[in-house]
C-alpha cells in the first residue's frame, strides 16, 4: 500500500506509453479539477523521458488555462507503489502496471473504468476532502469493477500520437469527460 502523504493529499498516478500525450493530460486535468485533494503525477511505460507535453495536447490544455510544466518520466515499480490510485489509459496498460507491481491490482483502473464506477456509486454525504476520505472510495471502487465489466474497448482511450488532429481531439475530450465525471462524483 502507498505510504501516507505528508500533506494528506491522495496520490494519483496517470499512465500511458510515452508520457507526452494522454497521461500528462490526465495528470494536469486532475490537478486542475480536483485541486488540493490530490497530488497528481504521470509516467509512461516507454516514456520519452524529459519531453514536454506533445504540442497538440499542450495547445488544448492552454485553451482551458490548465498549467502543464515538467517532462515525461518512466514508470517504475517504486513509482507505482507510491500511488494511492493508478489510472491507465487502456486495459493493456493496466495489465502492464499490475505485472510490474502486483500489489497495485486493487488500486489500478483504466481512467474510463474508474470514472464509470464512481459515477455509478452512491455519492458521499460529504464531499471527500483528502486522502483519508478518498482511499476508502478507491477500495470500494475495486469491489465494484462489475459496473464497467463488458464495456471492452470503451474502457480504452486510444493513443493519438502521430495521428490526425481529430484523434488528438478525441483522446483529449475522452480524458476531459472522465476527469469531469470523477470531480462530479467527489463533489
């Protein structure tokens, strides 16, 4: 299990392949939308270490006024172990994460899967304000995976890297909808 954070914020890690398109968008939108309740970071399974957010995604973050500093980093077992919640962009990436750090299985989800689960769950009586309130919600989500079962490819956010602007727009909008659903469920 992840260690207690000094400031009481939930540690959320978003994971994709290169860590320049989908996972940093998730990282920065989560930070923007959930604020002080979380410490949002990202990493890639084959990260382009040190590279900034890819320009088509950076431009979309800029349009929303979402800050996006830093560079890509490689996912490691220790990075995974430190996270309270791991949000991958595809089911295949979730499998890779769990293979690398098996103890993370109950706190690893695809972003779309987690959004679907928390949207279907009863809303907390009081909006969770930090790690102490959010960790039990994550544990409950793991027990509710059946909510998203059978959705198959709907749980994956396709990699837009090297594709058309429409592909970047689609991936960005899917990530944005998922993060908005999580924010709404935790408000």
